[in-house]
C-alpha cells in the first residue's frame, strides 16, 4: 500500500508540474492510473483531497485556479497545478564551513521527532554545495531528545495554529484537569519539553510539561493568533522564577545521600545522622529525589515536602504489591514501525530530492548516492525505476528519462525538477533551531559560519525564519559553562583528567583517571565519554556529577584513542553487554518517555493501558530508588527477585516491617 501511495503522489506532482493551465480533477483521474483503479467516484474524490493535503504538508504548493466557466460543477470549474517558481527552493550556495555546521545542526536531532525533517532539509540545502557525509564529528556533540509524550501531536498543532484539548496533572495537584490551549510554542528546559500557550479556561499564558499530560491530545477547530512579541526562549527563561525558592531541612545518614549533600549545607552532626539544608524550587522534583534515597534521608521540614515524599513511597508500595496483568513481549520491537502514510511521505520526499541531486551531479555513482540518501543500493535502484515509470500517461514528453548504466546515474528531461522543493516548515525549524543552539553553546567554534549559515537559511525559509519564536531548546543550562569549556580544553589538547565523581546508583564518591574522547548531551544532561583507567574500559560521566576535574599535563594514551576510533554507538548512554540483566518494567502512559530514554528492547501494551518494557541494565542497584521516585508510575514485573527487593526497599524507607 505504501509503495502505491508513493507512486500515486509522485505521478500527481509530475502531472501538476507539467502544465501552466493546470488540470481538472477528472483530467487527473484519467491521467493517473492509480486514481482510475479506485472503485467509486466518491472514494476517488476523497483520495484526491487527501493527496492534495499530503503534498501541501510537505511544502509542495498545489494551487487551485479558476477553470472553464462553461461548467457549473466544482470539479470542472476548478483546476490544479504546481507553480514551478513557488515549488523550487531558492538557489543556495554554502561554503564548506557553513555546510559543516549545517550538518551538525541536523545531527543534533538524531532520532528525535524532527530528525527526518532535519536530514531532508540538509539534503535540500546542500544540493549545490557538496557532500555532507564526510563532515567530521566534533569533539562536542549536543543532541536534542523529544521522547516526552505527545511531542509530535503538539508540534503539528503549534506549527499549524490548531487549538488542543488534553487532561493535565500539574505539580501542585494530583487531580488531572481538562485544559483547552492555544499552542504558542514548544521548548525544552531542565530535561523536559514544555508547551507554552494561552489556556482558555484560565484566560492567561500557561506552561504545560509534556510528561504531565495524562490523556491523548485532541485537535479542535477554531483559529487564533500568537502575540507578535512572543518568544519561546524568553518564556523558557521565566521558568527560573516560576516557583518560589524554599529550603528543606533534612536528616541524612552519615556517609550517604551524596547527591543531596552536594547541593546543600551540613549544619549539624548528631551520631550517624547529619542535618542538611537544601534549597529547592520544584517541590515535585525535590520529592522524587528524596524518595529515591529511601531510608537514607528523612524530611524534617517543610511539612508538605515530607508528605509528598511519603505519598510517593506509599503509592509505589501499593503498585509493587499489585498483581501485574498477563502479557508477553517476545519479539515485539520497542519502536513500532512507521505508519504507511509516514513511510510513503518520506519515500516521496527522497524521490523528489534524488532528481536535483543527480541533475547537479550527472554520472553520480550508485553506491555513493545510496550512502548519501541512507538507503541500500537495491532500494536506490527501485527508486530510480519508480522515477522512470511515474508521471502523466498522456504526456510522455513530461516523463523523466532515467538511466543507471555502469553504476552511473543520469537523469534527463527534468528541468522543472532541477531544484529541490522549498523547505517545509518542520524542515526549516529543525535546521534553524539546531544552528541557534550551536550558537548558544559555550565555547562553540566556527561562530562566523553558524551566523552566516543561519542568516542564509532564515532568508530562504521565509516565515519559518522566525523559528526562535515557536520552537527552542536550551542545551547547556547555566552552571555548566565552566565545566564544558574545561573539558573541551582537555579534549583538544588530548590530556588526561583526574576526576572526583559521584556514582548515584551506589551513592558513592570515587576517584578516576580518564582519557576524554567526546562531550555529548542527552535529554538536557551533558556527558563526557572517556576511557576510564580504573576499569580499563569506556565509561560515560555526567557533568553535573563531576565534583572536581583536574586537567593534567599527562597525554591521553594514543593506543586508547585508536582502539575506540572504530567503536559503534559512540556517544550512547548504554552499550549492551552479555552480562546485562533484563528488567521488565510496567510503566504508566504518563511516564512512557522511559521506554525511549532507557532504550527498551521490547514493549507490550497491557490491558489496563500501561506499557511493559524490557530494559537491559548493567546493575539493578538503582532500580528500587528509581521506582520509588515515580510514585507508582513505574513498577517491576520481572525478575521476581528484583520485584521482591523493591518491595522490601520501600517498606524499609517507610519504616514499616514486612507482613
């Protein structure tokens, strides 16, 4: 079905590009065989309307123009065409350094929701400028993540100015309320994505953390206008003062609770317990951190924080004692395959990008072209064959002439397709936001190239050039600039670093000597990938857990660098190992982001609406605290020994003896 849809859409584009006069619906139905094969006139009309909408979503300007006035019915009185000038991306020429930063901006989205859009945008803007496949990855690699729930739906609603309705559980209330919102922008702060918009029930601008949306997102009718002075970056910055700063008084067991101690001040020591003062602004986040420490910490005040921690532990215990519904996750991939519609849309985009790519590189190598588009040579040949056979059947002069003899590709009779399609909104946003984030990264190199590429791209994107007003992400929170620059220096000079590092899973402070390899970000947290001499292996070190870092004069070991140059999964938080333990978690829908963030290998939908996810872990020591911090949204289904240990751990944290 997907292949047929792609062929039909491609033939429709080629037909609409072939005539300035345009076509009536009936003429298009006669021209394109895949319309003629539809069973009824009504079904054919609906299919055509869906196809028009699909092309417009991809930035292809399908125009409706007046037809022959002698006919009264709509099908005859309206004609359709694609204006070649409006279709084509303005001529863009980027220097090698500009092309390099554009490639980095696209790579920042990686597997995120806009990853495909970013890669296609990069293909389009680089048609005249050269290859991007050989761009060397930098020592510092920021990445966006969009694993928070409903990002795709809310991004579409935001970009298309559509009102939305959803249930939302705020940090101040456990009861989810129905909210009708006019989306103004989406932004990332503190590792979470937020929707910013006009809350119709509150009649005011409000923030909504995506992970707290408890229902599906419904799109409503009705239009609205975003304030002209709205900026997602300015709104995100105001989150710093969204909550009042408060102080928690805690009793922490001696030699434990290092993560809390790093942020606080010990004011009293009494036997095996220390009194620690810690400032906080996010009550729900603070309660989760303290619940994860279990019996190691006791909240003295404020009373509402003490109650919140107790509530999390109590709900986690209730869920831990529940019987898990029967399910199986055998051979079920954690990421469902793309829908037929989405696959065919991406396929159509690749086909339309392939033509200008070859036209500017006549005689392009088959294998090299396949690598550029990220497909196999077999798939590329199928794409070329599809280009050859698609188009209007009564206009053979408008069909493409495609050949690939001797592993060289040639395309002729395609002047109207010599330039890529103009950037769609999501494509423009993806590259522009990536460049803006690179620009804001502390100590970024090639700032001139970033600035010039951003200016050129924003101009070519037209209205989408104002992406900073709608979509934004902070990839380096304040307080990390010094550490980032310090470790960047160690990377560039290839020096060993001595670390004092907190291992939260073991609640232990360790000393390490490491050879830094890369700096990368995931979910708004920054990591250093390094060869750890203490364990003689690759490890990731989260920057906010580095208590102290001393850059030495000792050179990094050359043999270590060479040994990891060809490693797979560089910059990944978790590398599978044969000794890993497979833990099956049962996760509420509002915590579904865990599936992606913790790289679940298999999932299954449970009858009660929750998700079962198999997650391989190197050690299970952190799991009880992780379960407790989510207050019942996550529980362990297997292995049974870990399930029992979680229940015992929570009972101990509550000070309750097991029954």
